């Protein structure tokens, strides 16, 4: 068990199953050199029944509910990272995450929702590795009416 795995366990975080895409024309992750691109992780993938997995921010969901979904998605992304890298100690830097928020046009707190994902990466990897560039944007809809989707770019160490 690596240092990051130990830290995650100490934080009380249990990693779920990683994202594995069924299609032959896409994958959950692509490694090019030392850069790992993770596909979007959406709320339909989550199994926690306490999380709202459908709906729009500003209508059916509050900022706090969206934050909780984004946080859970970042944890799912950690599982996917571990699946593709072998262990999370290979993450050199969380380079960038992009968060898409399914919301009503008047909604203006996308950044507060996506903080749920940013906070996980910062807490797990610390400021030197976990501090990242980020985009958060509102969209008119997501597949299966999911409230949030998050994707990421990670600088990783070679094996």
C-alpha cells in the first residue's frame, strides 16, 4: 500500500469501483507520455443512495447537494486513477480538472459546486500535488440528466 492509499484510508475514504467504459471507441483513461487524461465521470456512476444523481442545479438540487456529488465523483476518479496507474503515488501533479454543472440558466455558483472535486484532490494529494488549474461551467444538460460531470488531466511518474 502506497502513502496516498494510507492517507485515503486514514481519511475514512473507501474507493469505489473504477470507471470502466463498455464501448470499443472510447476508454476511461488515455496515457500519453507522462500525462494521463481521465474521461468525464458523471453522477450516474455513483452508487451512494444518499446522493442525488439526477436533476439540475438551481431547480432540483442545491449547491450543497451538487458539492457532495462533485466530491463523490473526485473519489471515483481516484479509483480510476489507481486502476490505470497501479497506485496513486505515481500522481506527480493534478494538472487540471474540468467540471460541468447541469443547471438552470440563472445559476451562477458553478465554482462552489466543483469545489467538491477540487477539495478532494487538494486534501488527498496536498498543496504541492493537489493544487490544480480548473474550469467550471454550466451546461444545458448532461447524459441521463446528471447534475455534475468531472474530467481531469494528471501528470504522472513513469513506472
